[in-house]
């Protein structure tokens, strides 16, 4: 798929919560991109409520001045607090980062300051910047949270075609852990009738136990009416037509929250 890059000048300061986020325990946050080339079929960021213009998988907004903005704003923060690098509508290490290099430049800035960092991604590309994340961790502490729900690439290729392989993500976890950095897993969403069986969950959580991740945050699939649900159902129709009736029963009420029955 051809990627259309839309360069913008970021103007906002670090987004800050009045209280630390209770889900990911972070106070500040930023994301260098909007929309995402990982093209995950289940991504909630596809929903119309997030106002992502164009094609979600190919029209990538790039906040090219973010590293400079970060260096300008970090000294102005009145309160020390964890900084989250993630977004519900993008991955900071998505494919365009390979040559844009925004995350490497942001990591260089963060290594100069004393804020803890919470980084969430499903990309092996984060390993490129391990040297800088080690510096951040030594100074203030850091958590790498990997998004992972599959144990094989047959399913991963269907629902996460642009993302790193399962093996690559596990290697990323091991590398950061060996470097002394805290590692965790965002295990969401588990897909009904596909990767939510008792056998799969036993194997999945057993593997993460062996890896000794510090914590796991599991979650269920939500399908908001509109683009997100249409994209996901297209995958079901193509690859799991036998499950279509079950999904129509689960998500037939068209709830704005996207939760199933």
C-alpha cells in the first residue's frame, strides 16, 4: 500500500491529565503520528469519533517538529510525572518511523531530562533506539509495553498485516528486559471465537509468565458502528465466514461504545 505523508507543525504542549491516568499510570503524553500503517483491522482509532481524515492505513500525519517542541516544553513542566508515548490512533514506531526518525530524536531529548517514560508499541523498530531508552531508564525509569494478542502469524497477518511478527515482538520484550528495562504487555483485544479459547489463553499467559513481564492488561474487542466495524467485519467475511452469524449476534445492537452484547 502506498503511504501518503502529511507533514504538520505541532503547536500544542504535552497533553497533561489533571490526575495520572489510572489505566496506564501516566500524567503527560504525546504521539508523533496520527493514523497508522500497521493497519490493524480491530483498531478503535478507525472510528469516526476520532476524526482521522483520509484513509486510516495510508494517510499518515507526521508532526515533524515534535522533538524541538518536546525540548522546549519539558523544562516548563511544573510537576515531575510519567510521560506516555502512545496513542489510540497511531503507533509511535509504525513503518514511517523507519526513515522519519522522530522517535529517535524524541528519545534523545527525553534522555536529557528526568521524567519516567511509558512507551507502547507493537513494532520491532523500537529495538533500534534501545541505547537511548537505556539512558532514559537509568535516569528516571521506563516501561516498554508491547501490544500482543496472537501466538502465531497466521492470525496476526490477517488482523495486523503491517505490524511486526509475533517472534519479533517477543524478541523485543526479551531485549529490553535484558537491558534492565521494565516490560509489560497490552493483551487487547482478544477476538471472540478466534483467540479467546481457554487453550489459547492458557498458552498465551503461560508464555508471558515465562518471560516474567511485570504486568499484563487484557481487554475485549469493541466495534464502534461505522468504519471500524465495517473493516473488521470485512475480515470476518473473507477469512472466517463461518463466524459471521455469531459476530452479527454479538455486535448487532450498534452500540456507540462498540461493546458486544
